[in-house]
C-alpha cells in the first residue's frame, strides 16, 4: 500500500482530516475496465448459453434453464459470441496488467490473503453477519476483504482457463480432459460465473456498509479518514 498521506482542510468548518492514497491509477483503471468487461461477458455468455441451455449430451437435449432473452446480450448465438470473444481479450489484458502491476510494485501485499490473516476472518464474519463488535483495523483491507479479493482473482483465472477449454476444445483437449470433458468444462465455466457474481454482490454490499469514501477512493485514489489511521 502506498504511504502517501495528505491533510485536507474543510473550507467551511476549518476542520482538518487525513486522506491516504490507497489505489494507484493502474489499479483503478483495471478495476473499472474489468467491471464493464465482466458484465458484458456475463450477459453475452448467457446469450451463448441460450443456444444450448444444458450441460449434457446434445441429443437428446434436456434443457436445464431457459434464460430470458431480455437479459442476454447479442441477439443470437453469433452476436453473443462476437461480444464475448471481443471483451474476453479486454478482460484478459486488463487482468494481466493488474496482476503484473501488483507483483512488480509489491502492492499485492494490500489485498493478498496470507496465513497470518486466517485468525482474523471469524471476528469479521461475526461482526458483519452476527452484529458483533468491530475488530480493530490495521490495514486498508480487513482479513475477510482480503480473502474475498484473493478469491476473486483466482475465480478470474479460472474463468479464463475454463473459457479457453470450451472455446478451443480440440486445440486444448488436454485442458478439457483435466476438467472431466467438454460438458464438465462448460459446467465449471458456468459455476465460476455465478461465483463471480456472488462476489460482486458481496462487494457492493461492503461498499455500502463502509461508506461513500470507499467508492470515491476507487475513483480518485484517495480515501478520506480511513479507519486504520
């Protein structure tokens, strides 16, 4: 995490508050680009799924889920594929940029879940879900947030691996084989998508719970009056 700290003076009241530079530009850029790319991938993927809404053999076809056309992107199978494959590269590119930046800048220490964070997970779960006392925060992200963000990165990697397996099942037949075959690769890809959407829902809930300053920090990079100062 960057150690830049600034003092902010309220023009009207004269009160002085502190702000920390939490999110570098590259992190913010990747966050917002990937947010858009991910939503387009989800809805175009559901359009592709509409062409064969099952995970078994094509014949006889037994549909698992009839997803409404109004909540799919592309209009038809070919259109869904065009949207999906276009934004797949944007998703992969920004993901590689983000991971590369985190590694070389060592900023990953801000979000990476490590063994020392394990004991801090339950106190945060107790606080969020059982209205227990809020544990003292020493870093930009608490252990539960670190676990969620680390899981999101792993889910992003899995979404690409499973996606490649069903996009090029002949060229990457060994990859599909590792997942149990083409049909299972489709199922894993579908399951990963819903896991990512579950993370997004939880992420938005956390933003609301932690206040407006958290949203602003992902726009400007600066977070006003962070809890750990």
